[in-house]
C-alpha cells in the first residue's frame, strides 16, 4: 500500500499552479468588465481545475505505468511504475477526481447558467483521460502540448470568465493564451527531461519530434511570447504590463533549459515554471484591479 506521502507525491503538486493560474486570470478578466467577482463561482472553478489536474496526473501515472513507460525514469516517484500502489488503485483515484470535478462543474454551471460549458466539461474529462490512456493516447503522438494549451489555457481561463459574466472580453483571450503558453512550456520541460526514455518506449512527444535543441528553444519562446501578449491590449489596459515583472523568474529556468544537458537538472525547472505561471496570473489580476480602480476614480 502506498503511504499518504506517496499519494501526495503522485498528485504532482508542482503542476497545481498550472490549474490555479487560469482561474485567477479568468476571474480578473471578468472583474475588468463587471467590476465585481462572484467568489463562490470562482472557488468552484478553481476546484474543478485542481481536481482535473490531479486526476490527469493520476491517470498519466496509471497509463504510463501499465505501458511500461515509467520503468526507467529520471524524475520523481510514480505510483504505478514503482509498484508503490496497484494499478487499479491509481486508476480509481484518477476517476474519483474526474467524478468530483464533474459534480463541482455541474454546480458551477447551474449557479452561473453557463449551460454551454456542460459539453466543454465532458470534453475536458475525456481529454484528461485520453492524454496517455486508451488505445491511441494523443500524448504519445506529440499532441500533449496542443491539448494543454487548449484546456489549461483557453478552456480553463475562458470558462472561468464565462461563468462570471457570460461573455468573453479580449483580455480573457490574451490571458488565456499567455497562461496556456506557460503551462505548455512546463510540459515541454518535463518532456525534454524524458526524451531518451520516451524514445526508447516509442512515446513520440512533441519534444521527441522537435529534437533536444528545438524543444529547449521552444520552451524559452513560449515564456517570451506570454510576456509580450499584453502588448495587444496595452492601450486600454496599460497596467497589464505588470506581468513583465516575472521576467527575472524566467531567466534561470531558461538558462538551464538552453545550457544544461544533465536530465535531472531539469526537474527544478518544472516547479519554477509553475511559479512563473502563478506569478504571472497574480500580476495580471493586480493589473486588472488597478485599471478598474483608476477608471472609477477618473
């Protein structure tokens, strides 16, 4: 039986900022329009996002474990691959998270009357399982980054905004693309670390397809583009440029990605990228609040 500490490690806490950041940004974008926040809806959106993230982490652990992908690993503990937990237990944990996310999402949709999100929620659960699960997992075909950008960028952010104000302003789209790029960069760093072992087992991630150098450069480009995106709305929302304050946090992980060839050295990059995403979202929110307050005073 896996210990509680091992289950917590299997949940991959370093990835959870990737789930919180889009909710912060989506809520802030709605505040920029309405000047108010429905806090219960925001909390439910955060709960849904966290449960889906933990669920996909357990699902990935289960599916990679039974395929043998995790037999040779550089990174942290995997419950299934290490034998710490039985595959069925890990699978059950994944589906328990998906079920809890579905219930929380249903409550959120009812409260906000954002009925189109019902289908989006179903799609998100199928996407979470299909990353490494099923007969043709898309994560093995180099599409993992595409779906992370889509669901942990666009869907999570825009869905949060929509449950607040039932519309999608330009700032929500900008924030969604930015947080999606940073989340995709985190996955890219993870997959660069695993390039040798993924090649060995036939897992053709985007990092494998781009090659070691190309994948590392793409990480830096994603972070850079995320920092520049607010320029598209800087005329109306100048305070959103506060997000450039996270630029110093990007320097060390970018240097490691470009210069360090030791695979284990990439493990801290995952945590650092998660904090970059969280810091970006907080600064984005501060920028929106300052903008609204200044407009009210003016």
